[in-house]
C-alpha cells in the first residue's frame, strides 16, 4: 500500500547525506551494529477484528480506540478490550485512508495517509469537531505532555503543538548512527517512544530527546501458526498507564496481545 515516492526517495537521499556527514566525526558510533534486542512474553491474548487494517491504536479506560486504513474501509472505532467487540464506529469517506490516532483533552485526532489532513472528533460521541493540516504523509501519532508526535514513514519524528499541529521540533531516529526509516504506529510509554517499523517484526524504543534507538523488541513468532496476508504486518501499540499493560497487534490480525518485554541476557 505505502510505497516509496520520488519525494520519499529524495528525502532518504538527503538524510543519507546528512547521516554520512554526521557520522564521519564519530566512527565509534558505527562499531556496534545495533542497539540491544529484547524479546517478549505473551501475558494474555484477546480477539481482534481480522478485517481491521490497524493504523492507530490507543487504550483508554477498558477500551481500545482504533483507526483502520484503506480507502473505502477506513474507520474510527471503539473496541472492548476483553471481547474485541466494536461498540462504536464512524466510517470515513472513501477519499480518505485513515492512519495514526491519539487523544487530547477529550478529543480524538486521526491522521490520513496522503490527504494532509487530520480529523478531530469528540471522544464520547465521535462527532467531528474540526480538522488540522500538516505537510507530508501521516503514518503514526502519539503524544507526550507537550503535544503530538507524528511519524510519516521516514526516519523523522515531528513534535507538534497540540491545538494547531504547528511543528515545534523534529528528531531523526537512528540506531548506532544508521537512520531507521518506515517508522509507523507509535506509543509514548514512560518517557520513551515505542515505534513499529513497517514490514518488520520489531518495535524500536526511541529517546524523544536524541532520536536514538535505545533498544529493540523482537516480536518474531507472535503470530506463528496463523496464515496471514503479506500486508498483515505488526502495527499497533497501546499502553494502559494505570495498570502498566502493553498491548500490541497487527493489520488484519485476529489477535491482540498483552505482552511483557523480556530483556536479553
Ligand atoms: Ca499507539
């Protein structure tokens, strides 16, 4: 679905140049191939709508709020965690391909892939309130205390003012100096940004200050035993701060998991 455009290729070329320039002075940064790779343990498995092309996922008070993509199939939905039942849903017009989702002050903000527009809804009623504009593609969305954090499929994360989406700052995400591209669904967890990387079984843990990957979570095997579509990739991270629960799922996955990260010895 998402593919590299000419514009994307140019961005990557420019980024590679910047990376080269930055890395020449610090060769020791290249000595280690990657940050630590942790594994996981499944604590609980829940049903998930296998028709949901998950692009955004958050947890609030016993429910998941989910954004699903594809033109003609894009939705905003409220899902009961325990059963996977969709208890509330709003469909988007066919022209929009929904992407990342986050909450701010009782409102939900939903990105679109290539329409340069985010929809703002009332969290309780899903009634549309207004729209926000941004440049580039929309992939993942999360938040810290100050505002939103947006991924756009590149190695860049943009920090946005919550009311206007005006850019405050940006970081380039790197692992031992190498840019990490295709950053997708996001979740801000206890001072770190967790990010799916498109078409991989890994989640990156990223320092919001420096953009450095501090560790990876290798989720290979999570859906072993299931026959999945080639686009049914790991995507969707949600966090229950009150009970310190970490949830992950994927596009078109019939399951959503609560997992525990197991540090590699
Ligand atoms: Ca999320």
